[in-house]
């Protein structure tokens, strides 16, 4: 992919191209595309994008290494309806969920790219959890626990995190989103 020296931001591209990049998992997961997102983060919210289904790439960008990209992704994600229906949760969404869960549980540095995981995630654990909190709003209830399509148990990840000692530092998380996510998370979850 050739980038012009006049490109200041991905916002300079026609918005349908950018929408396609975050919607098509194969294109989005290409390391060259990731490098472009890191080098030229979007700066404006696209108000004319469809809002019924959040593109899978947006879930990853909520936890991306650069704060500019995370802020843009959060603002853009606020325009999408949530949560997704299980029937609209594509293979790309499954790959995105697996990638963001990997970023939270991996012992490798979050900004280390590999062939299998071309994403660079925020280094600060608070930034990761804030982004994950936003992404969690879009995950269908059916995918919060182990699923044949997705081999991660989000409920276990979140419940394991509740005992973290740095939980006090989450004052910047939108409490309404947290309450909504927790209510969805707890549905179908039995304590005994």
C-alpha cells in the first residue's frame, strides 16, 4: 500500500475506504494497514457511516497503542448501536474479540507485533481496560462465555479482573457503560 506524502490523517481518505478497512478483517489485519493506522490516525468522526453493526476493526482500535487512535475509535464507536445480535457477529468480530482478549491476558509486551497478531496495543493496563470496557458493550451475550465459534470466556476474564488492586484507578470509565456491561455480563451467570 502506497501512502502519499500529502496524507496527514486517515480522515483525508474518502470515508467509504476507511469504513471498508475497519470492516474487512483480512484487510484490517494486514500489518501494512496497521502501520498506516498508527502513522496517520483518523481525527474526525464520520457521521454518515452505517450505525447498525460496528465493524470488527473498531473493537481493536479501542485498545490501540496510540492515544489519538483510541480517542477517535471511542468517539466513532459511540455512534454504533449496541450490542450486536449474535447473527451479526461475524468471523471478523470473533477474530477481533480474540485479539483484544489476547492483549489483556498476554505476558508479551502489548506493543509487540507478530505475524499472527499484527496489532500494537496500549502499554498502560488502564488504557487497555477502558478500551475493553467500550468494546464489551458490542459483544453479544452469547459470546461472553465459551462459544463454539470463539474460544474465549469473557466472563471469566472480567470476573478475574474484579479482584485487581488497581480497580480504584478506573474513575475515568463511564459508569453508565460499566453498569450496562456488568448487567449484560451477569445475565445467565450463576454464582452457585
